[in-house]
C-alpha cells in the first residue's frame, strides 16, 4: 500500500485527543506525480479526537515551498499555512464524496491521511506566485530589468491645454 507511514491506526487508541506529526518534503509530492515545487519543508500536525461513534481530525500545516516566480522565473521560498477539518464516521460502505466527511466501513481499524495532506498543501499555495522582492524593489533580475524597460511610457497630463474642438460642447454645459 502506498504511503504506509501516513496510516493512523485508531482501533487501539483510547477515546480523547491524540497528536500526530509529519514532516513533508519534496519526495511526498513526487510520489503523487506532482513536480511543481523545487523543494518543500512543511510540518503537518494532526489532532485526532476519538469518540465512541466517530473521529474528528484537525490538520494544521506550516512551512515553506520553494517555487519559481511567475514574473521573473526566479526561485524563492513561499511561506504557506493551511488548516483542514475532517470528520470520520462509520457506515456500511466506504464513501468519500463529501470533502469534510469520510465514511469508513465498520471493520476498518486505520485511516490513511496522505491524500488529505496532499490536497490541503497543494491548495494552500496560491495560483499566482510572485517573488516578494518585486513588490519592495529589492529583487535584482535581468528579467525584471527587461520588463521595466518594456513598460509603457507615462503619458503627460495636458490639462492646461484646451482642445478647441471641445469648446463648443463646454459652452452648452455652462449656458444652462
């Protein structure tokens, strides 16, 4: 079975809260065939509250993802933070159609959380990734220099000159 280290065996645990911690690196995403990131260093903490009828899992992630900037293609570390709540109930058949409720068959004794961690982290990274040095002007890049050179020139404001073609229309407004 894939991602065995992300199995949480709940059948032998007492009722109450239990903590699980994982360190997510690039090999985790590569195992899903996702190669968008250069490097990752993310810590994921799962707090599982076990009751007699269900499990409540609270996922919290915090770390950095090294990605390429969409403007300059410069790699940079992007800080990410994410949370996910999952309720696990027990029923006759497996059902994961609802993104917040998972139904496991009555005989199950463990849950694999790898897919939930993967989806939470991929969705935590914004679609547009812009190097923070672009906004504050601290990034020095040939691509950024070229973009600045190609920027449209500012048009000077010619409000002091009147266009004679509009004078007749302006008289209509003021003649009322």
